[in-house]
């Protein structure tokens, strides 16, 4: 049997309902994102059933997968020039920062008798996508150019935070975006209904009641399955955090010293020098999963007596000495996934089975 990732659909729905209620109370719509789980259909369906206003993904492969769901869809990553036709076909909206791409989208839309909705991204400091917020001339010049195009409709501006530079949303940077939107509306006489703020790192502001008025949409991905906000890593009140679990099988269970013996190489197979602590003789299990399957740093054993010691490409080594349970070769060990990197890598892995479970919460 392959290792298994189990996604609890009811917990996902519960978290999304909490999120949607909190946001809609403040006149903020929610874009539910499927990229963290590779466009998983059960996950996407749960988001729609729990009331998100839009579905979004950064990849066209995933948007195609969920195209049968009856909801407006957004492409999160700036379209590739080579995929504009598909973008217009499968996405109602896309996030953009390059005028040449927006021009190509307009052409593609006209050829399909469509109008494609464009959100112009502004970089307020995180240094990923978007026109740099201090380059006002470029912002206004780009908007003028977009408004000349017949195949696209400029529906909003947006900003992305935390993903690259680790910068969190604040009154200051969100305040800037909302003031910019107001100025654009005035200058160009357009509606510009969407002011789309980033990410799971905004939820501390939503819960603290300090999101500046004027932010009208939030795009949320990892909080839905981690159950935490991302600015400080705090659990969200009344949210479920044990949403995705991994199970892997024991292939060796033996008693060994906790320190390697012999002459050391300059590194191990993954470049990190080994510096284990001497805990004496320990009972160690090897599980049939490794770094080729999943980012092992986000694995936390459900059994509190088990610690993860490390892994190579295909072997995960855990210490079971302090566990109350008596494990045997062939048993499976369960873990919670507590980081985004673990969920992302595990969901993308073809060595792992992905199953949805529908337990009642
Ligand atoms: C991934 C992504 C998000 C969501 O980020 P999380 O912090 O994981 O919720 C929002 N917007 C864009 C453009 C993204 O690429």
C-alpha cells in the first residue's frame, strides 16, 4: 500500500463556513484557493458548498480540473503568453501585472467573443508580483492602456503579501491599496469593484476587526487546511486544525544507539551535517516514505510518544521508545501535516494516495 494523505472534507467545510461568515459580515468576498491541494476536486467542491464567492488556482491544469463546478474562477498567477487562449476559456478573472499579457488576453477574448476580467496587481512590499507601489506613473499609464482594450474589463486591483518576502498585511499597506483604488475610480471614472487583498496572512486582521474599509475580497489558501492564520501562526478560534493526515507503513523496527558510529563524511545524502543528540539506546522505526514523497519537516506524529528523527529519500526514521503503543512491522503510523510545504509536496506526489474522508465534526 502507498502512503496515504487523508483530507477531512467536513473540517474543510467547517473552516470555510467560518471564514465566509466572518468576511461577508464585513462586506468582503472570499476567493477560495485550490493550488495547495493541486486542484483536488473534493476540496474544490467543499469550498463551493461552504459558500466561497470564487475559486482560484495558479495553474491552468488545476482550473481545467475544476472547470465543471458552477462558480466564477480566477487564475492567480500572471498568465503565460503561451496560454492566454486557455486562460480566457477556463478563467473568468486573472491577476495581471504585464501590459503585453493583458493585450494578448484582450485579443484572445475577442477571438472567443468574450470579455475577460482583469485584476491589476500592485506590489506593496513583498517583492513578488505586481507593479511597485511607488511607481505611480507606471500604474496610471498601465491602467490607461488597459482601458483602451476591447476584450478585457479592469475590475479591480490586488496585492499579494507574505508568500515571498514574508511581509504581512497591515493598516498601512492595505490602507495604501484602498486609497489607490479610490483615486483610480475618481481619475478614470470607473467602478473598480474588486480590491483584492492577499492571503492567509490577512486573517489576523479580519479576526481583529482591523481590515481597512475598502478591501472587498480576500484570497485564502493554506489557512483552510492548516487551521491557523499565517502572520503569527496562531490557531483560529473555532477552526479545525487537524484537517490533513498522513499514514505511512513501518518496514523496520529495531533497537539501536542514537548516535551514528564510524568516520563521518563531509555531509549526508542531503547536504546537512549530522548532529544528533546522544539519547542512549532507542527503539527506532523506519517508515516507507521519504523526502521524495513529502517535505518531512511538517510531520507531527499523532502519537505524542513518537518523534521524527529525520529522513532520506525513501526512509523516514522515527523514535518510538516513549510511545505507550506496541508497534509492529506492517503497522501504519499517522501524522498531522502542520506546514504548507508538507501539504503542497504531499498532495503533488504520485507516490502517495490522496483520499477524502467524510467524518462528522
Ligand atoms: C497562493 C496565493 C494566495 C493564497 O496564499 P495563502 O497565504 O497560502 O493563503 C493568494 N494570492 C495569490 C496571488 C497566491 O498566489
